[in-house]
C-alpha cells in the first residue's frame, strides 16, 4: 500500500497536487484500505493526515515528547509540541546539554551534518513552512521563552551564557575567517549594478506578467551571489537576466543563500542567451 501511494504522489501532475485529496474517487479500493488502517484517527481527519500515517508507517496519533499529549495535525504533518510551554521545556533541555558538551550535535558531528542537510532539503522541497507562514503568536512565545531562560539560567537569551558565547565565537571564526571582506563587498556591488541594468533592459523577459516589485515581491538571484563569490563566477553571469526572477518575500527568505539551479544550468542559460 505504501509503495502504491508513493507512486501515485510522485506522478501527481495536477497544478494543486490534489492526488491525495481525490483518492476516494480515483482509487476507492485503496482509499478503503487507508481508512481501515487509520481507523484510530477521528472521522473528520484530513486525507493528508491518513496518508501521512501510511507513508511513515505510524499507526497511532503522534504525542508530545514532553507532555505525552496528542499532537495537533498541521496541514502537512504533526506539530512537534503540544504547547509553547512544552516547547520551551524542550529548548531548556537542549540548552542545558549544549552548555555541558552532552548535546548530540557535539557528540556526533556526522549526524549533525546530516540533520542540517535534511532540514535544508526539506525547505527546498516545501516540507517546512517559512517563519512568516507559521501559525504562532511570536510576541507571547518569545516572552514565555525569556521568562523560562531567566528562571533557569539568569539571562533573557541563551546567547548571553558564557559557554554558548564562546561556542558562537568559535563557529563564527571558523565559518567566516576565510572570506576576504573587501573582495566580497566589491563583488556584491558589481553584481547589484549588473542586476539593475538587467532589470531595466530585460524587464519583460524577467517579469513577463508585469508584476510590481515590492516589499512582498523580491528580485531573486536563482544562483545566489554568495555562491557566485565562493566559486569565482564572473559578476556579469550572476547578475545576468537569465539568473533573475521575481518571487514572494517569504520564499526568498526561506531560500537564503541556497541555489535553485546548478552551476551547469547557470552557464547553459547564460551562454544560450548570448548566442541567440
């Protein structure tokens, strides 16, 4: 059943990815089996929730690791915690481990690297919601977290703990010491200037729908500027119109410095445009 479901979802070419929702009509026998094995769910459970259980081979409702309470379904998967208080308790445990050197990321660097890659890939595949789309009261959750940190550690932010400050400092030195700042700034300005020219001269190619750039709609470098600098790619290639697109602010924020085309695709598009 799992394999059949995976094939159906992988071959779903509908514009709104409706294969899951329409299973009861397109595959009634399969849907009956899904209903049978997910009978532990309430009658009003969404098809996505039932399919999630089959794909992940989990046949009970997920529970909060802190309180043991049943978790709420959140469109694509379950929430991680039953409440903000439970989440803060879990964060407190993580901080405690980090300050004593017992955190799994410190004990097993390879596992940590794989976890980072999995999360990044999840963002690219749309498995994680950008922060702005998450249904939460940021102000109240931040205040609750500060209160917990003050009670446990005497500071309103974990980064003020000396042991964590030292770790952050070491990571920053390791991560950025190789960067030639003046060269990076010069490269960035060159790319931005070329980008402005591309936007003016190739407006229709970049923006065929004639959309208005705004705070909510950003001009994005598909192959990022930072990766262009790291790989010594000429500024005129990164700022070329074939490497530009308009995307929502939320999508651009979650993308960060990731590249949504390969190096080969970057040069293929650039060379093709210059030979036509």
